[in-house]
């Protein structure tokens, strides 16, 4: 999967129609005339929230969003390594999102803050498109917007299983091993760091995994990683060659929440 905008004119038209149906004099539904009884309103069903979504924000930055049927959300900027993690709720075509936005491990946000609280809303068309507009406020009081128009990636429709995700992956020359039971192991001889973790199935119908890893045995400059646990969502991208596991994780190091994004080609 490449993180690029894939919007077409058809998507633009669809987005306009969705917005109009949601807010153009409606009651949150589709109207039709019954000659005997007048105007009938059929409410829109709540759209499914789950998906893999790609596109760009209003600044042209590539965005990858991972969402689950149960309302989990990871908002990822692969170019910067920044990440938001939180939840989303759906009512008909409308969504409300709340998440914490953090910088990659060892970095800060633009104003020097370590995190920002984000909240907002948007419009979702199930398995088609997602538009989000969230206002983020950093610990220092600065504000910025996460606003993006995203397209659904059918990669989400791929089944998930521990058998599919098991195997060895390349982490910049190190080997990440995932066993048939979902156990994760990696060791870095240069730092002594040992990574142990677990991958679990969220819903076998969809390409989304629950991922958690913990660091131990780290020495020297990275000794502060010992005991740190990073958790989040993962996907298995078989549209890439070789197939690639992508993990969007967050965790606490030295009392600061950080983002860690793994892109691991299969060996």
C-alpha cells in the first residue's frame, strides 16, 4: 500500500451528495413522497466505522487512518511519524472523534509540546470515504487542525488470522519473528534490547490486528526503554512487494507518550 491520495471526480461528487443528504433540509434521512400519506423519511443507518483510509490533509501531508468496527482510531502521518490514537463514534453519516496526538519517539511536536488533545467530527460513507475535521490543542496551548479527505482501501476487506501474520520480518536488518500463536520477538545485538510482544485478532473478517510489544535488556543510551510497552493497531499489506506488516503503536517513555510506526517487509 502506498500512502497517496486516490480521489477521483466521482468521489468528490459522492462527498457532495453525502453532505447534502446529511444537512440539506433533512432529518438525517432520505425523503420520498407517498401519494396517500405525504413525505416519508427513511433514516440513514449508522455507517460502519472500520477501515483502512488513505489520502492527504489540508497541508498536503499524506495520512493513513486505521479504524475498527468497535470505534478504535489511529491517525498516522507516515512522513513525520506523528500519530493520533483514540476513538470515533458514528451516528448515521456523521462521526465524532477524540484522540491524543503525539510525536515519534525522541521528538516533540512543532511547538515543543509532547502531546495534543484533539476532538472534532466529520462525514463517513461506509467503505467509501471519510472526511474528518479535528481541532488539536497542545499542552502549551497552541492549536492546529487535522483536516483530511480520505478514501477507503479495500485492503481492509482481507481476512485476518494468526496463520497469515506468522513469519519473519525485516526491521532494518534485524529480524522480527511472529509465531503461529502471535508471539513477537526481536533482539538488537548493538543495544541489547529485547522486544517481546503479542499480536491478536480483533475481527477475523477484517484486516486489523491488536498489537503490543515491551522492551527489556536495553543498555546505554536506550536503557530508558526498559519496561516500556507500546500498543495499538496493525495491518498486513499484501498489495506491497514483499508483503509488509504495518504497526501503529504508542507508549510511554520517561513519562512522555510517543508514537512508534513499524513498516516490516516479510523475509
